C-alpha cells in the first residue's frame, strides 16, 4: 500500500490499464481505493495486468517485487521436472472455480464474462509453462 500515492495510482490505472480510477472507485481513503481497484481487477480478470503495472511503475520497491514473485513466477522450461509453480497452481484453482461457475451462470452476460475469464486462465497457465486439459 505504501508503494503508491493516490495520484500515482491514478496514473498507473490510466496509463497501464487504460481506465480511470474514478470509474473504478468512489472517493475515499487509500485503503478503500486499493480494495476497490483489486476487486475491479478480479471482476475484469486483470489481476496479473494490475500486478505487472505496479511493478513497471515502481520497479525498485522490494515488498512489491516479493509479492509479484509469489504471484507470478517465470515460465518453466520443458526440461523441468513437471513440478507445478505456485502461480500455475493458483491459476488452475481459479480455472476450476470458473468452470464450476460457468455451469451455474444464468444470464448470457454472466456466461460470456466467465467464458472470457476461463480463456484468460487457460492462457496464463500456458504462459507459465503449465498444461491445460
């Protein structure tokens, strides 16, 4: 949270996520703004993009880099032992959850949004060197 001021967050969202922070959150304290931003990124399937934008905007912040490394590990080479990274495991869990949600979605809008999130999760798993069945 200390990695960015409110104005820096506004610039980050505008230039890296092509959105206005005002469209994502109501006026409030920084903690509420960050929570709204994270919830928005989750709804839109843009968590990884948000993390990447944070790192690009503040690449020397050690706590931010450590968090990013926990969430986003580099792709494994094909010669690796096949052990799954924490990021692949997280994306597979998200994929499983989304696939369960797809079955229960009622409206066409919900089904479309979930389908897009499923496609994104599968691509993230592939990008990280995992396999999708």
